[in-house]
C-alpha cells in the first residue's frame, strides 16, 4: 500500500495549510519589539517563540511518560505490555553547540527509567567528523563511526541489493548541519515567493489571536529547576497555559480554513514551502543519489503532494471543512484534551514546556465507527484501554552559554569501530564484541528489574509445548 493510499489529498493539504497559516500568521516572526510587560498574552508567547531560532547553544532535558488507564476486567493479551509501559519513563538529556558549523557538537544521554530507577542508558555524540554512541549497561567501550565509513557501508549495501553503479554518496555532515540551520532560519520567510506579494499576514495573525482567546491564558509565576553541569538552581518564570479539546480545536481551525480556501497568496506560499522542504530533504543525500538503476525514488510520492496542492487545494480544504463541521455537530464526547503549561524567564525565553495529551478511547471508538473517520486506524488492539495519556516535559537548562562536551579525540584508539565490525562479521574482534554484549545482557536478565519483567512477560506469552 502506497503513501497516497494511506493519506488522502485532503489530509495532505490540511497539514500544509495549518502549518503555513501558523507561519504566515506570525506566530514566529511578527511579534512586536515592545517590552514584555506591555504585551498581550499572545504577543508574549509569539515573541518567546521567535527567540527560539536565535538559540545556538543549549542544554536541554526532556522527559516522556506514557500512561494507559486500563479496565481490569478486559480480556486482551496486549494489556500486559501496556501495564508494563505504565511503569516506564523515558528521559533524554542533550547539549548542542551550533554556533560554528565548522566545529559543531551534539551530545546526549537517553535513559529508560523503570519504577523510578534507570534501567538502560544509551549515550550519543556527534561532531563534523564522526558519531559516537555507547551502551554502558552492556559494554564499557563506546562505538564510533566516521561519516566516510557510513557512506562506504551504504555503498556496499546498495551493491548487495543489485545496484550496478555505485552512487556518488556525499555525506558531508558539516554541510548538512549548515544547510539545516539555514533552512530552519529561512523557512518562515515568504520573501521572494511569486504570488505571495499580497499575503495579508496581519489578518491571519489576528484570527489566530482571536481564536486563542480563552484557550491561552497567563497563570501564576512558578520556579523551574535547571541543571547546569551538575549545579542545580531555580529560575522564576512567568506562567502560561494553553489548553483545548477537540471541539475547541475545530472551532479554532474552521475560520482559518474558510479564509485559506479562497486565498491565492496563501496557496502560493503553501506550494512554495512544501517544495522547499522536499528540495531540502532530497539535497541531504545529493540530487543524484536516488537516480540509480533499479532503485525506486522514495520521494516520488512526496513530490505528488505538490501536484495535489496545485490541483486539489480548494476542493481539499472544502472537504476538510465538511468533515470537521460534521464531527463538530455529531460529537457529544471529546476525543482528546491537550494541556500545555509554559514558563518564560525574565529574558523572554521559554525555558519550560509541559504538554499533556489525553485520548479518550470510548469517543475514539465512536469516531472510528462513523463514516467521517474512514481513514482512522482500528482501536481493537488496545481494547480495554479507557484513556491514553502522553506527557512531555521540556526544560532548557542554559541558552547560548559555554558548554562542556566529552573529549573523543582518541576514540579511534579507545573505541570500537562499528564499520569495521559490519565489514568483517566473521572476525575475532566482531565475535568477541558480540559475546561480550550477550554475556552482559544475560547478566542483566538476572539483576535488572526491567529486563526481568520483560523476560517474565515473554515466558507467559509463550505457549506451553505439546507432547
């Protein structure tokens, strides 16, 4: 089944419309320069969001928690794994310095936390020459891979797949990072787009601000705990709350869609920005990378999106308006609720964001059974779940301050070359590394609570042998 079979023209168009209406409406770029105290709530948020693109150095913590409310009387074998997930949290700590694209750094630690204790860690590092990652739970030495080695592996993989001519694969990470930063900075500008000269950005900005009335409010100030190189402190932040349910989201979206439907300037912007994104994505690998014998271009279907926008823009939006209106009229249960708690420091930086999304399964089941939701996936696999919640907490510990990164200058002597292992699967070094990881894994099975819980669940799910 192709991408176009799974995503209707309507959905592709609506995604683009919503994204660019927000962009054109000035969420990021049309904030005034007045002191924060003199701004409206909406102006304070958009000013803070505008400042995000100015961040070149940052130390960020992110925590993700998934929670399933389960009917204990339900008979569904899939519920056991969901109950286990309720005891798991994911944390991701990342630092980056992209102030100099010739000498950039990124470093992170991803942790799986089970019942309040770290159960499995993966650390990660990259600069302009190499990537490094480690699994200290299973092996002491970190793995590394140069970008030249990665390109070589990819060439070999394509040759094994029957490609007769090796592609000229240029994986220049410095160029990719530089292009990525420039793309993110330029993407929100509409300068130079033919047909966008008469785009009324203030009209959409006003519509957005009006639509958010009552949904976006200021709250009491609160303290945010930050961790800067192991030194913890608190930062007082002004508080903001953005919350909405399905009905409120529809009421917000419908006026924007009605306006966008007959706006040729916005249509021109959407098409231009969609094409710009696709061009950027394809340029990462090089324009000739996918022009190889026997290789299907994975971006062909995405290119069709641009054509769909040109030919089905008005009808696609009209169809979406009809679907949202019908859902608005028929729904007596909200399918979701979103609550965003935000904290902005004295400098106007949004250093705290906590998003909580609730999905209500009974309402989703009714939506699934309606004609409106013919493209929604089935909820049968999670029968017995009454509510699903995902919470994402995001804290910026420091902004544009000097950061300390791990020194991996001797990694070629102290680390494990993953490209060499892949190229020599039968070598003694490869076998030794595999045995070391397997031995550590078996040891963890006996001492690690998460591994033990997973093992027990797998044993319970395995049918007893028949003799």
